[in-house]
C-alpha cells in the first residue's frame, strides 16, 4: 500500500485509509473481522470519532493488541475545555490505548463552533493540554464548511484538516487544499465515495488519488470493500478520458445536493430511516427501479409521510440538506 506524508505531523499514512463510521452497523464479532482485515491489507491509519456510537469501543476491543501497526485518529464535537478533556479520556479508555496520534475538532459547521473552540476555556485549550501530557500527538480540524476550515487553518493551531472531497464535491481544490499544502497541513479526504453513493468505486478513488491529498478515508464494513478500496492504490493508474467522462456522468446524475449517508441526522423522532429513504428515492427516480423500490419501500414501518417536520434532522445535517422538503416530495411519490 502506497504511503503519503500527513503534513507537518511527519506521519506516513497509507493513501487509502480506514473511515470508522460504518462499523457501527456491524455487531462486535463482525467488526473484528473487518478491523483485522484492514490491518492485514496494509492500511495503517484509522479514523473514528466519539460521535460514531460504539466505533471506538470496537477498535479498542479488537485492535488494542495490534496498536503498533497503525496510527490512530479520533475526534470530538465538544466545543469547551471540560467537554473536550472528558472526550479525550473517554476515547483513550474506549480504544484501550494511552496515546492517540491525531485528535480532531469534529464538524465545525457554524461561526459559533469555531469561535467557541478557539475562545478562552474552549476545546483547543484541552487539546493542547492533552498534547503536553502525552495523551495525543497532533491536533486537527474537520468540517464541511470550507470558509470556516480556511479560517481555522490560518490560526496556525491545526496540523491536519479533514473535509469532503470527491468527483462531485471539489470545492476544497479552490483555496483550502492549496492553503493547507502551503502551510504543510495534512489533507484528509472524507466522503471520497460520496458517502457510498458513488457506484464506480475504482474510478472515484483513482480520481481522488490523482490529487495532492494526504489520505482518503472511505468507510468500510465489509471485507470486499477493503479489498476494492486498497486495489485503487495498489494498482493505481490515472483515469483515461473515457473513464473520467463516465465518472462525471455519474456525478451529474447524483447532483450536488445529495445525501452522503453520514447518519448525523439520526435518530428520527418518528423512526424514519432518513438515509435509506433518500437512497430508495434516488433509485426510484433516477435508476429505473420503480417497481422494485415501491415494493421494498412498502415494507418500511415508518415512511416519509410520517414526518412531523420537527426539523431536528436538519439541525444535525452537516450538508444543510432540506430534509423536510425532501420528505414531502418522497411522500408524494412513494407514500
């Protein structure tokens, strides 16, 4: 597996690494099979988060004995000093380690988030204290709002930045990635497969690897995914003109305002599986699967028509998708 330098951290990470969000869907035994396969494939960088329910616990349960084989990253949504300090200790305990290579401020979405983190008594203070205490190695920032990430990097406080980048979402290329490179800040690509929506996986990952990023962290919860993702690095070749057109055509079909299946919108107050509902609607409207999807959707216990428009899901969505309006549309077409 080819490696790239993670900016000023000095860490050499595999250019295709492991995103730990999807192993929430595995039971503990299944997660163990996946996690060991990740290391066996040569992947040496694992990224997870406090917000990913039991992802950290699964990593700790299965990989604590192999800790020397990988660099570890986690992140917290805490914005204040006390909350961040608590989350760092919880991460260390859950993952059964005394050291986390990279700890990140998770999902800087609004101005108030960045201000709170940087303010006196903010999360950055706890991160620096943990760094001095030898609990963490480096401090990173993640999010989906490019302008705020740029502002965060310009403070000089962060060694890495994690942001969505794929054949649909290329905003990071304009200013964020060039700034990060100039500042020797590691560029971690999340959602390289559009949250699992992009079907041409090899093309999508090779598109990413053509660019000057440090590592891409597609989420994986199956052995086949690990093998396929790793192959994009091991057998890398630049996209041909025809392959590029095929990928761009898929991107055009999905459009810019699509659900990445990150799951931050969940749980729904009335039990709607929001990401799956969006996927089914996409398959219904764009992929000619009207009969099959109608039958499968009919088995859902909670449907789009059950939405009470509370808006909690929209507050959580890092992509600002108008979920309530989408639910109305889906209800009209699927019930």
